[in-house]
C-alpha cells in the first residue's frame, strides 16, 4: 500500500505534473527543465528525484548534465502516466512549453545556455 500512496503523491504536485508534461515531448536536460519552469536547479532536482523514485522517469548522464525522459517500463507508469499527462493542461503548461522552445533556440545545441539566464531573478 505504501508504494501506491507514493505513486499518487508523486503525481499530486503541480510542479511534477508540469515536468512530466515537458518530458512528454522527449528527453530534456535538467537545465532545459529549469529554464522552462523558471525555478532554481535544486528545486527542480528535488522534484525529479521524487518522479524517478516513483518510477515515472529515468535519467542518464551526459557530460556534467543529467538528462531525463519518461519511463514506461513499469506497468504502473504505462497506466498512470497517460492519464496524468492528459489532465495536465492549461496556461502554465503552455507557458512552460514556450519558455522551453525559447531556451532551446538560445542554446542552439551548444550545451547548456543557463549561464545566459543567470541575471534573471529566479536564478539568484
């Protein structure tokens, strides 16, 4: 029963649902998620750890950055994730996707562009 409670707790947070919705588009670097949600990296890493422990995402290391993607290997993920993703809509999700596109365009495939955003208030 504790595992079931943990799964639903992982899906009960707006930030974690926004992260999952971003990952619906494919693998992302932690810096991509940080820029899209306009949150600091430790906060994002906290939410990513919960999602990973629940089995909803997987990660891989590339250089000094971790990349995350949805993990549909467990039956619970194959059942719960599509339902959660379908319900994760709204203005915040649209704004997240827009910021992600802008950030990825700025970094242009040249590693992490988070340094360019260092002067923004949310990264202080």
